[in-house]
């Protein structure tokens, strides 16, 4: 019984760590929202894609199924294991991967598309980081949460599309 309590406590702490480490708690995106993210960001063959806080991998798996080279950054080790298992099960290991790493310590320079399902509190710092590192033709889709200063290019069904403003200056 003590072991059950201990294991449950460890799992609870792991799932509660994300908000404390500068991110959103785990809440998976719905299928409709994922499809809207893919559509607005034009995810397809040849696109370099990253999900910032990739949860159980469902968003990056959908991107890889559409032909993208897909990466996830995730700080919850249980979700990292789950998403790696799902990637292998779907036969997508050649073009999808998940790093057990905070997206705050990742570089975004190589990606065409970034997706985020964050939380209001992190959006100002994330806006600054992404605007510094985004490719000239890079795009970002954010589910449910807006950046404070960066005007979005489109919004549909709670999914905000952002294009690099350097393109429009
Ligand atoms: C709201 S969930 C979204 C999961 C997935 N992107 C989806 O849409 O289904 C946010 C995820 O970000 C992870 N996370 C929070 N802070 C993070 C950080 N600093 N670096 C990497 N992942 C983080 C959480 O563990 C959680 O799995």
C-alpha cells in the first residue's frame, strides 16, 4: 500500500512540475484543433516542425503523418516515454522524435513551423524568444493563447496563426 502511495505521489509531482518549470500543465489537444493547426500552418512534406511541450506526441505524430520532419520538446518523462512508444507504433521513427528537454533551452532557428498549447503567463517570454529565432518565412500556431504584442495573421476555432513580422516590414 505504501508503494502505491509513493508511486502515485511521484507521478503527481512529475505532472505538476511543468507549471513550476515555466510551462503549461498537461492537457491534450482535441483532434479538431490539431487538424486546424496543421491546416493554418500548411504542414506537409518537407516542413520542419516542432511542438513546444509535446505531451503524448499526438500533434507531432499528425505532422509526421502529413510528411513533415517532426520534433517535440517535453519535460514530463512519462509523456516522453509514451510519445516515443506511439511514434514507434505508428512507424514514424524516421521522421519524428521527442527530446526530454525544456523548450526554453531549445533553439528554434531550424524550424519552419512551431506549435504551442501554452498558458497566458508564458506567452510574453515565448513571444520574445520566438521572434528572435524564427526563420524569415517561419510560422507559429498557438492553440487557445495569444501573444501579447505580435498581431496574428489568422484565427480560426481558437487556433492563432502567426507569421514572421519581418516579412511584412
Ligand atoms: C497543454 S499540454 C499540450 C500537449 C500537446 N502539445 C498537445 O497539444 O496535445 C502542454 C505540455 O507542455 C509540457 N511542458 C510544459 N512546460 C514545458 C517546457 N518548459 N518544456 C517542454 N515541455 C513543457 C507539459 O508537460 C505538457 O505536456
